[in-house]
C-alpha cells in the first residue's frame, strides 16, 4: 500500500471523482489542493466540509506556479492530458495519476475491472449483484457513477472493488492491478478524444498491463481481442460465449448457463431464465459470471442473480404506455453500436426514434439501412442533427430544436402498437449535464403526458437491456 503522508497533491477536476480523491487524500495524511475552472453547482456544502478538514480550493485558471509545490497530480478523466498545465507538469516530471490509479493504491481487497465499448455498466452492476447475493463484501464503483476512491473509503478489509472503467480513466494508470479484468467488446467510439481507433484500442488494452499469471482476463466473442491479450499480457484467459467451445469461462450449452474453471465445471440454470431478455443481456450475464468465477462463490447465489438482477435505468427502460404507444428511455446509448442493439430489441414493432446530441466523430452511414427498415420516423435534435440527417436521408428524418420538441412531435405521430424510443447514439453534453440528466428529463416529460398511467418502478426494468457504453 502506498504512503502519501505529507505529500502535496493537486487534484485537477472537481466532479464526483475529484471530491472523493480529496477525501481519500486527507484520510491518508496528504495535503490536497483542489483545482477547477469554476466551482461546481451545488458543491458548496462538500467544499466547506473538505476545507474544514484541511483541503484548499482554487477556482479559475491554473497558473504553472502551482506546480512548484506539487508532488503529484490526480486528474479527473474528463480533463484532457494535452492542456498546457499538464504538459508542463510532465516536463517537470510530476506524476499524473487517474483517480482509479490513485485510489487503487489503498484498496484492501481484490479489484475486478470491466471495460469495453458497450455493456460496461450492466456487467459491472451484475457482477456486484452476484457478489451481493453470495454474501461477499464488495463495492460497485468507477465509471458506473460512484468513484473508486469512495469505495476504498467505505469498503472494509477484503471488500471486492467491482469497477467499471472507461478508456479515459485508463489513460493515466501506472500500477493499477485488477485481479480480474474484462474487455467485453471493442467497436469505434470516442474518436473525438483518442484521435484514432488504434489509440482508443490501446487505451482499453492498458487494463491488462499489470496483470500476472495469477490474474484472469475475461474476453467475449471477438477473437482478435483474445489473441492480442494473450500475446501481449500474462493473465489466464476466461471466455464468455453463447455456445460451449470447451474453454474456461462461462457459456451456454443445450440451453443452459454453464461454467468451467481450473478443471471444474457445472450448469446453473436455463438461459431462458436470465432476468433481462435478449442475447446481449445473456452475454452480459455470462461476462459477469466469468469475472467472478475465480472467487469461488456459491452456485445458489449466482443462480439467484442470473434470475433476479433487475437492470439499470436509462438502458431500454420502459417509462410508460400512453394510448397504446410504449415510450422507452435508452439515454445511455451514446454511440451507434448501442443504437443498433436498441433497434433490434423490439421485434418487428415500428419505432419512432429520437436521436442526436453531440457527435463523437462517428460514422452514422453503416446504420442507415437498419434505421430505414426499423424506424417509421426519425426525429433528430442537438448539434449533430443535420449531419445525421444527411447520412440517413431527409425522407425519413426530421430535425427539431431539442428533445422536448422531438417528444412532442413523436406523441403527435405515433400510432398504437408503436414504440417511441429515445436512443440518441450521441453524447449529451450539448444540451444536458450528462446522459442521466437527458434520460431523467425524457422520463419526466413522458410521465407528465401519462399522468396517472405512469408505471410503478416494479413495472419498469427493462425490456431488453443493454450492451453499451
């Protein structure tokens, strides 16, 4: 475990991970100076609490003179590494860590890390649910919405840190060492941040860089990923597949969920008992199962989780049925691959699609034929609306000012038996705080229309959930 007692640490970017890192700094006896261009809205109470225990906050531009008294920097994943302040820090040899690198130095139990283009949040939550139902102490943290530093602060001795990890978070790791590391899939995304596909892939591969032969890597159907991990890194490979090929990991055999690990194997329950419908959710369950297999959990708890996990909001979440039209919140679909899965989730039911937002340098053209087959109408909003319309065709697409206007239009044209689907395929930051804010706004607008017809929470979780992020 690293000692930082007495160190002078700059924490750059005061979102959730920044505040959690500051609390961990202070617990470990370090001096925390917290930097951001402006104070986050609604953070006054937390700022005052941290100041009372020794943290210092500086709002506004970051003068290089701050580096004169810095032993290391803990950087928010939202801060780009090429800003002048960080370039100067690197020139001076000041270590720059991501929050997951920093917090992992103080973990008191094993770390399970989950990355991939799509499916991270569902698989992370499902793995955490398996641990919970098996009675194993754990903290579900990371890009799923709760900083890993918070899990370290709250978790007891031996607690497993089940950690969703984005490519942004992996950019600034050094010795981050997960016992189990899952790379669920890889498709183009975040090219606006990484510049090209090779850089994005390399960021994902960093998850395995410190693993040893005592650790395990979990890989899905993409053979190229398994080949690269096994050729470059040292962990034991566990696979998750919708068929049994005799490998270690999790699979489906003769319609049943099965596992194989270090010479042992077994069958758990029917694949048709997976709580979230759709083959992509069966794959998510298998990935979570393969990830926790080496922990030796009891089978009855694993079965209970496979059958009972309820899913997450903003991922093909049924909001309400109004006049025979089902309204679905899939705000977490922030890339074209996620949208493609959403379009496949509803059989032959016609869809009125709400899409658009901030583009991430994606190519929307490969989805054009599927959109035209599955969608009776596409209602586009946000910064990317004109570019998407040009790629999908003006005959099927309309452009509107914002999501509320798109929903008004959808309600006017949707017919009984159709689905109004918010699945934006874009980031939310042009008009919303994040995808959760976008989904919450959509849900509120739909429920306002539904009145007393809005479903109770038990009616909602999720038709055919996700394989995304």
